[in-house]
C-alpha cells in the first residue's frame, strides 16, 4: 500500500495592527532598547487591542486567508486543531469558536495546550489523522493573545511576548512530502519555572489572586533559558541524526521565536548557517503558539518543493520537540 504523508499545502498568518515598540516599553518599565535587543533580538511586537477580542479573532483571520489561498471551502474542512495557551474562554475550546465563525460546518475541532510547543504538538497530531487516511483536509492553527496574561509592570516578561496567529492546511500526499518525522517531549517538573499561578482549578480567581497579580505569566527566565537552549538544540540534532540529514541537507531551520540567543545556539548545534534560519522575532516577539506558522508565512515565498525543514520548539511544561518536514510546493 502507498504510504500517505501529511503535506502542508498552504500557510497563512495574522498579526494585529498595533505595534508595541521597545521605545514605548521604555516609558512603561525600567528597560531600554539596547538591553532588549541584545538579550532577546526583539525590536517590536504586535498587540491585539479592542474590547471582546480574543485569540479566536486572530485565528479566524489567519484561517480565512488560508482558505482563500488554498481555494478551499470552509465546508470541506474535516478537522481544525487550535494550539493556544490563551483560549478565548476556559471552555468551550477556541477551535469550536473558530469553526463556527468561519462556517466549517462539517468539521470538528479541539484545542491543544502545550505552551510554546503547542503548534508542533498540534501539527504532529493533525498529521496523524491524514496519515491514517481518515481525513483529507486538516487545518492546524496556532495563536496566542499573550498580552491578555502579561504583567506590563514586570520588565522580565513584558518585553518578550506579543500577539499573533498562523495556520497551515494539511492534505494527503503519496510522493513523500509533508511531515516525515516528529520527536515530542515533556517534563512536568519544569512547571515550577514557567506558569500562571491562578485562574485554574487549583486556584480559581478571587479578589486576592487578582490583587496579587497571579493571573499573569510567571517565569524564572534564566532557568527556562538554560533548559530551552539544551532542549531545542538536542532534539533538533536528534531528529537530523535519526533521518540521516547533514547540515547541507537542511534547507531551513524553523525555530520557535523565544529568544534569538536560543535560536543561535540551536543553529550552531545543527551546524546550520544563519542564512538558513527563519527569524522574525525582531518584529513579532514571542507569540507562543503563533511563532512557527508565522515564520512559515513570512518565508513562504522562499520555500521550494523538496526543501527539508527542521521545525523545533521549547516551552512551558516543560514541552519541546522537533519535526522533519519536506516542503510540498514552490512559491506561487
Ligand atoms: O518561549 C517560552 C520559553 N521562554 C523562554 O525561552 C525565555 C527564556 N529566557 C530568556 O529569554 C531570558 O532569560 C530573558 C530574556 C527572560 C532574560 O534574559 P537574561 O539574560 O536571562 O537576564 P536575567 O534574567 O539574568 O537578568 C539580567 C539582569 C538582571 O539585573 P541584575 O540582577 O544583573 O542587576 C535583571 O534585573 O537584567 C535585568 N533585567 C532587565 N534589564 C533591563 C531583566 N529584564 C530587564 C529588562 N530591561 N527588560
């Protein structure tokens, strides 16, 4: 029987209009453009403003454009998986809100929460439904409105994160293109270093939790940084070795955009030069589940059929992993 793989047949993205620059952050907390640029590589990030707009607002924009680009009717979608850490509501799943909004009446959907690794976990999961032959069109969307859980008085976190969403279409392929391998990992002991203290079932919202500012991202940055450098570099090297790929064989590294120094360390470990590394952290910051599809969106015109991509991420949980993807189409 011919092997079916899940090819990425289109990509799209959306970032909100408002741009929060390092200069503006200088007026909000004790920081400066030079510190932010040298420590993280970030210059600006986009922020979703407006009453009542959540992650689904950005995801819907990305998916609607994806449908247009891939000439797909909403009714044709079989499944939509949404990776997010900032769902519109605790329930129902943001995926359900997206499918309703775009009119994907024949699709079911659910969310995957794996913090900054959410998109690769969702992509690997969506690919399985294609590989089994069960579904023909699976949309994987990753997005986060990080500004909804960021403390803009905490200079250690507010400089890093931004809002945005990106989406890909997965379809069956029998010529060997698409998601060819994945390594996904998790270690819950890492939860201590990166989490949100209140708002979950362990500590529901109260006046006290709000006053104690416990509904924001809590991060022990230096510890997370150390684990991220090792985790992302190790897993990227591992997936290359396991697929007999040398640095020459790799066309692109598609790294989660958390800190340029983590990205540089991963590329160095893979022996891949900067010209092969997708980078847009300078303009979006860390959009959590959005970073990887936003990279693919920004670089789509430079991708060619047959390009070997190593996609890797590290995030809260801890969660991390890498995917080996053979790109399925030339620039259109
Ligand atoms: O995507 C999910 C996973 N998250 C990550 O991968 C993030 C990983 N961590 C990081 O990217 C980095 O740890 C940060 C960017 C968060 C922080 O960079 P760092 O080089 O680890 O800085 P640090 O926390 O060790 O702080 C160094 C100094 C401190 O001052 P002292 O104690 O040396 O006087 C901080 O108070 O820098 C100070 N600092 C700042 N200074 C100016 C911390 N934040 C700022 C700031 N502006 N925004």
